[in-house]
C-alpha cells in the first residue's frame, strides 16, 4: 500500500484546505513531520486513518471531535486521500457529522456523515461506493487490514505503538492471521476432524456388516438343518473364531449333501434315458404299422382311378393333333370375313361417288383415276387464291388498326405537350419548400445522439433503482449474518472465560494458607476463586466453535454478496450520471419531441428531393417519349399506304378464282369433296379384289391339311379342340396320377420289407409312456434337490468369503481411522499434541520467528547488542493460545524476561524493530499486503543522543525497495538529520497550516 496525496479541510487544527503530497518524498524515502507540540502533527495521521477507516487512533468517542474548532458554521469539513493498493489507484473522501446553517429558515441543521470511494480507470475517476457503510465494506476488502491492524503495522500512532510487542498470544494471532492469510490452515484442521469422524463411522459400518453376515450364515445353516440349532446358539456366545468355525462346518456338510444328491441325480438320468429308449422303439413300431395300412389304402384308390385316367389320356392325344390345325382354320375364317367387309365398303364408296358427280360431266365416265388427277391440279390453283382470300380480310383489319394507331399517337403527342408545359412551375414551387426544410432536418443527428444518450442514462437509472433494492437486501442479510457471527463468537469467548474461571476454581481448591501459589507465588490467599458448578468440556467448546465458524463462513458469503451488489449498483449509478429516473424521463420526453420534429423535417426534405428528382426525370422521359411517338406516327402512316396497295391486289385475284361460287373457299370445298369421293371409290375396288383372292387361297390350304390328318373334316377338328389351360390341367392330372401310383407302390414295398419278422398285431405305447413319465418325474426331483444343494453351498461359500473380507476390511480400516484421528487431534492442538498448538498457530509461529529474526537485525544495533527479541512456544496458562509468545533476551544478564519489563525508551526501540521486521516479512510474502508507506508517531524524545542516532540509521535503511517512511517528532536533532520535512505550524489566529519541503527549507 502506498499513499499519494492527502487533503484536509476543516479537520482537527486545520481550517482552510491543507494538502500533503507524499509522492514528493518518494525520492528521499524518509521525511520528518515537524512542528511544535499541539500544532497538529499527529492530525495528519489522524486524517489518513479517518479517510481509510472513519475513525482516528487517538479518539475513542467517534468522529464528533474531528471537525476543527476554528471553523465557522458555514465552513465545510472533509478529508480526501489518494492511495494505491497493488496496481489499482483509489481516492476516498470522507466528512464527519457536524452542524451547519440550514438552507431554509434559520438555525443549524446536522450535516450527516458522508463518504465516497472512487477508482482511477483509464485516466478517469469511476465511482465504486457512495455511502459510509458501503465505502467501509469496500475498503475492508481492498486494504485487507482493519483499523487496529493498520495502526500496529503501518501507522504506528500514539498510544498504539507498542501494542503488537505487548499483545497477548490471542491478539497477536488475530493480527498475524490477517497479514498472512492463514485461515485456510484452520479449515484444514476442520476438514481433518470431519474426515476422522467419517472414518470412525465407516469403521463402525464395516463391523456391523461383518456381524450381519455372520447372523445371515447361521440362520441359513439352521434353516437347512446342517448344524443343530443348539450348537449354533452356543457358538454365537463365543468369539469370532468359534462362529466362523461353525459356519465352516455347515459349509462342509452342505458340500457332502451336494455330492450325495449329485450321485442320485446321475442314477435318475440313466433310468430316464433307458425308459426313453424303450418308449421310442415301441412308438416307431406302431408308427410303421399305421403307415403300411395307409399306403395300401392309397394304392387301392389310385388303381381304381385308372379307367378315368385312360379316357383323359385319349382326349389329350386328339386335342394335341387338332391343335396343329387350329391356325389354318382361324386364317381361313378371317380371310372370308375380310373379303365380305371389303366388298361392302366398295359398294358404299361407289354410291358416294355417284351422289358427288350427279348432274356433272364426270357422272358419265368410268375412268375415276383420270377425274381425280384433273381435280387435284385445279385444287392447287384454287388453294393459292384461297390464301389470298384469307389474307384479304386480315389486310383490311390491319389497315383499320393502323389507322386507329395513327389517330391515338396524334392524341398522345398533344396530351404530352400539355403536361410538359406545367413542369417548370412545379419545379420552382418544390425548390422553395425544400429550402425551408433543410435547416430543420440538419438538427436530426444531434437530436438523435442526445435522445440516445438520455435513454441510456434513463435505463441505467431504472436499473440502479432495482439494484438499490437488491443492495439493501444484501446489506440486511450481511448485517444479520454479522450479528449472528458476533453472537457465536461472543458465545465462544464466554465459554472460554467460564473454562478459565473453572481452572481458577480448581486451582483454588489446592491452595493452603502459608504455602506459595503455583501461579503468583503469594503465601496469602484472601479471595480464592469458586469452582464452577457446570464445567465447560471440550465437546461443548468444540460445538460452540463449530457454530462460530459456520456463522463466520455465512457472514463472509453475505459480505461477498453485499460487495457484488454495491459494485453493480455503483457502476450502474455512474452510467446514469448521478441523476434520478424521473428527471431523466422528462429530459427524454423533450429530446424525443425534438428528435421527432427533426425527423419529420428530414422526411419532408427527402420526400421533396425525391419528388423533384422524379419530376425532372419524368420531364426528360416525356421529351424522349414525344420523339418516340412522332417516329411511331410516321411509321404508322407508311404502313397504312403499303397495306392499302396489298389489299387491292388480293381483291382482284380472289374475284378471278371464285367463279360461280360465293367464295373461293366454297369452290375449293366442293371440288375437294368430289376428288375425295373418287379416290375412295378407286381404293375400295382394289381392296375388295385383294380380299377375295386371299380368302380363296386360305380355304384351299385348310382342305389340304384336314385330308392329311386323322380327322374326317374341318368340323371334326373343331370339335376336338380344347382350351390351352384345360389341356395343361389334363396333362398335369395324368402325370400326377402316374407319379403317385409309382410312389405308392414303392413305399408299400419298403414298409413290407421293414416290418418283415415283426408281429402283425397292433402295438400299444401306454405302458412305455407311463414308465417314461415316472422316470422323468424322479429325474426332475433329483435335479431340483441337487440345484438347491448347489445354491446352498455357493451361498455359504459367498457368505464366508464376505465375512472374511469384512473383518479384513475392519482391521485395515481401523489402522487408517486411528491414523486420521491422531492427525486430526494433532493439527487441532489436542493430545498427543503436548504443546496444545494447532496447525494455524504452528504456521503463524514460524512466521513470527522470521519476524523476530528480521527485527533483531535492527534491535541489536539500536540497543548496542544488549537486547534481542526471542520467540517462545511455551504453553500459555489457563488455556490461552500457545506458540506466539515474545520475550526479551538481555545479554547483560543472560536471562530472558517479559517485554513488559522494558523501560519506555527500550520499549520504543523494541516496538520499532518489531514493527519494521513485521513490515519486511509481510512485504516479502507474494500473497501478503505490501507495506510501501510507514509512519512512526511516538517515542523519539525518550532516546538519548547515541540511541537516537542508531534508530535514525535503522529508519534510513528502510528506504530500500521504494518504501517511504514518515516520522513525527519535535526533536531538534532529527530536523538536522532529515532534510525532507513537512512542517505543521500554528498561525497567530489559531488554525494550523502545513508547509512542505521547499517551503520548509526556505
């Protein structure tokens, strides 16, 4: 920890603001705070302590005496200190409670205690806490030392300088624990105690399991009648070996029973196998006799069906012969039908031709081919005219449409010219309105930035209001937890005091008048202590300490939660800029109105600009469109003239081709119908002649094929034909009958050979079946008995193994539990720990030895080799903390003596050496508090000149490592030795002022 800057306003003897720049002394390393007695030298240190802790070392009545008596009622009182802890720079500001003039009306009002903590981050001060309680809690975590520890290690103030040297072991333990962070060793001891209890519980559970397994094995042995119940009952009254032997005897008898039942099961298996073989032979003979009878019946049935199968075979042969002639017959029938149909079509086509040429010259000719060819040539000419006739109507329609397009284009050009005439005036109006909205729109971005900033601050303010409730709840929980922890700690202290009182009472019972007391050595005992009615046992004290530790843990957790709540609230409040939600809502409403007005102006400006751009583009587009329309109008007029010429030419060609018909299409349709009728008649005559020839050829082929077959005529062939599926089914039936007949004859022969020599009377299997069932029942019973016996043997063996393992585990775990218990008792300071020193005290004792060693390097020089501090681990009386004692070794006498026996000057030297040694050891610890600034405020006036010189050399050596040491004294010799000075002077009017370095030297 390093101090940088201190400001005192209306504090102690200072009325006006006084500043102390500690950074100015970093080069010198040591400086003197000088001044006459009563000028206010110690008030500088009071200001440092008040800024950090809200209290001062010299006053025990609070902060009401801190305001300067020289202040007028309207003068402020405030202390501000900048300091660094680690790599973080802080600034704390505090003001005590005092009376000031009321802002409304007359009289005085109370200005409450005020505190604020800030941290410098990236060159700016960021608020972290803004209430005295919050600042105090925050600084407790930042500094790591409470006020008393700060005054014993860093600020060696008046009336507190020698406290660490003269402190009791318990007080010294509290300070060292805070400096070196050794509370974790206390946690180690607690954890070992829990592990010891768990190990004992586990050992008890293992023993209970072994006894349970023995009981289970004995019940099983009795239930299976392996050992008489009276023998088991007798064994349970003996030791473990006798009970284990009884279980082993039962296991052997169960194994013997299993062997006997296994032999019986083997005999039952053999008997069942023999019965099963005999029954199987009789069943096979009966089955063969039954199958021979069925084979004879099946053969007789197949032979009876022989005549029907012969008829089917003959029918199948004739059908296969007729099937060869099926195709020629079908061909002849189809040819006759085709010839008849062709003749009918030819007659119909002739009738159509006659009707078509009726009344014309073509009706008298029979050469239809010539007429068809002539009409085909004429139709080619008339079809060309037909296309012109169709194009004539299209041309007239296109000419009408072109005329309409020309008229429309002329009208569009006239309308477009009228619209373009209005554009210049509209552009001028838009430009005037656009200029009016540009200025208002330019304020949109600043208005949006202002609106967003206020909105963010409002959100932070709303969040801060919510976090304030959470902070209050966390602080209430911390308050309750702290109160509970204090009650638990007070309970432990009360029990300790009761225990000490009990010790005093026990000692009083041994006192005898005239004999010296073992404690004080007095021979008179006027007021012996009274023994306690109810002594405080270790268990009661341990339970109270456990409750105290649990409450302390809960208090630390609540403190952490309160700290996090304060940090979150401070950060959010800083983002809100210190304003409340309601004023920010009003500011946000005004900013929203300004932003809305600017956005409306910007929207109107953008709309006008877009409209002007669009209007100009439309005017340019309209100019282009007019030129295009003019070109289109000229093209339309040219097309109209060309269409008129083509329509006139087509009309002349159509008139020539139409002849006597209404249209060319009618003449083409009439000629086409005559030509098609003639062509159809010619084709029909040819088809009828070809069909008649094919029918004659087919009938002749059928007659030849029938004559060469087994059939007399075509009708007999037709009668012999059957469907293909029916013929396939007939063939399959004949083939199946032949196969079944051959198989039946072969199987019957096989069975007759198999049963040759066997009795012919039927064989019955009931007797052999009953014998097999009886053998199977006997075998099942033997298997069940063997299985039960095997299960019993396995169960007893498993229980015996588990019993052995359980007792082996008890033996092994007992050694572990004993070792854990010894370790837990040792680290907790209980027997076999003869020093009654717990683990944390042991560690702190080692730290104290280093502190003493560091202190002796200076104390030996300052005392000219006479005195040395000496650490003692002797047991303290009446249950006090042992292992943290301090003694003074006097080289003149060779004897050690209590520190309280030193004179005032000797106490100052020893305390100074011890404080400096403590500072060096703490600084050397990586995780400890670094002490970069040290103040000494007492004792130099009690030293002679030679000893003072030794003390000053010792202080001068502290500058190494960048440490700064401030010394408060009015001794004239020190002013000569310390050039860097801070002078505190009382003015003629009363208030004191501070002059630093250059001012002092001047």
